[in-house]
C-alpha cells in the first residue's frame, strides 16, 4: 500500500482518505471507520506480510505529530507486522524522526538509504539530452552541482545558459528558486534559522574558520557546535575540512551563489536591479565554484579519498610568506599525492607548473609519487602535468559514468 503525506490536507481529511484506502485493500465492510490514527495503525499492522510505503513521511510532524510515536508503539509491541517503507525529501526533518538518537523511530530501521547527488557524468548526459553541451553545461553544473531538482527546473523552464538560469530560476518574476535557501532551512530545521543563515553568509563571504565565522555571524565561538551540526551533519550544505588548519566550505554551490547574488543584495537593491546584481556576481562565483568542483572531482580521477585547499610557507627575499594551493590530495598507503591548480580562465600550464612543484616540495614527503594537475577553462600549451580543460574534463567524467572512486 502507498500513502502520500500531503501537508496541505487537514489531519482528519488525510485520516479519512487513508482509512478508505485501507478498508478497500483489506476487504473490510463499508461501515468500518477509523476515528483516530491509533485505530488506523492498529488495523494496518493487522495486515501480515504486506508492504506499506509512506511518502514524504516528515510532513506528519506538521499534519499529525502523534503519528511517529504511534508507529513506534506499534512497531515495538506487535509480533507480526508489515514491512514499512518511509521516504522523505526534507532531510533534516526525516533524520529527526528516524535517524537521530532520541528520535521516535531511531534504531528501528533495517536499512537506511540516503540518496546522493547525481554523478557529474550523469548531469552532463542529461544536459546533452536537453541540447546543452560544453562550457554552458559545465557552468550549469558549477551552479547546481548534482541536485536533480535543479535540472528538472532547467528542463521545465527551457533554460539553455547559466545566465538564463539566474534570470528565470533565481531572480525573475515567479522564479522557483528565489527563496530556496530560506525554504530549505525553515523546513529542515523546523525552528528559527536566522543564526544558521548568518553562519552560511559568513562562510560565503570568506570567513571559513571558527573564530571568523563566530565574529561575522555575531555568535560566540563556543555556541557554534549545534549550528554547525545542523549545517554539516543534518543538512550537508556545509563541509568541514581538516588540513593543516581546519576550515569550512559551502558544499552546496547553489546555496553559495544564492547567498552572494540574492541574499547579499536584496535589502539594498531595487527589485528591478536585482537581476543585474545577480548576473554581476557570476564571474567571481564561477571561479570559486570551479575550484570547489575540482576538489570534489579529483577523487573521481585519482586514487585518493578527498582533496582540500592547503597552505604552506615559503621564503621570498628573506621573508616568510604564506602560499596556498587550490587542491592537495594524498593517499598515505600508496605514498601518492596530487597537487592541483584550478582556474576559470585560459591558462599557460608552464607558468603554473613551477608553483605546483614548489607546493609539493613543502607539502609532500620525499620519495612519494606526485601527480601535478592543472584544471582550467581553456589551456594554451603543454607541460609535464595532467591537463584538463572544460571539454576534456566533461568527456573524462562522462566516460566513467557512475563508477565509484578509483581507490
């Protein structure tokens, strides 16, 4: 049996609808009615060997908040029971009902599957089917990552370029993503989210370390952990990276763009000029997003588990100066490392390679195998390094399809 939890229906209307479906399925007389949710679940659990699915289960928290606890009671006290499938799209709410310690259904699932984003190769194939190829496809991937919902909107609204995506989907009249970030936070956190939004805004503006985030968001550093738990572990929109210094980065690239292009400007910009401001943010965003995407993609191209930004100190004219490399990835077991630069521009690789070699001398132990990789919008020339422009990167990712990391 399949039940959709419609948050727009009154609880009694939903109960009546479910009850009628159950009565017909079980072949019960027409006079049988279910006056309470407990009556309904009592009859439902009398079905032996069946399969019952509740779609968008998290909305019970709003429609009938007693239901998860009734389901918990039935599950714990009944001997024979049907197989129950629970699905939901608002990750934070589902986790609070099912996956977190203290949740009414915690520890009762035989299997928990959290769907991941689409592999980049699948995104490029989808966009190709829509007639979007090459650099335009890659720019849309930089904006939307692997979230299927965004590409469904691209398809529905007839979007062909990243600029059209901004105008039609983000800032235009009736744009479906105009309030997306606030809606996700409100639905998922089920409480006041202004502090969460302030933390995300701080990270989007470059405050990536705890003390910086706290100062920018107006929160004591000691008060950050519960907010970071929500953003990192529950929602997955923020990522924590442990390099030589721990830093945080926006994992959801659309969140990053929305914070820069919409949230940053909407209180000081007339409505008719917001689109202009949002489009002006695109070049800087694409450079940041390209670097972030390359760090995500390196584990798909090399036998490493993750790539991070890395800082080292070099001597220049007798002074000690801080230097940064866009991506560093290591496999300690194999004594293998990747040192990479990512630039959303046309690049001459022979100008880049010396910087990567210097970074390797400071960051990689002697005797390790080191791969130098240069990722760029376009590449002019050759160098003894792995060279990826947008076109070759797309083809490489499409070729590997939905394979797992090469570890």
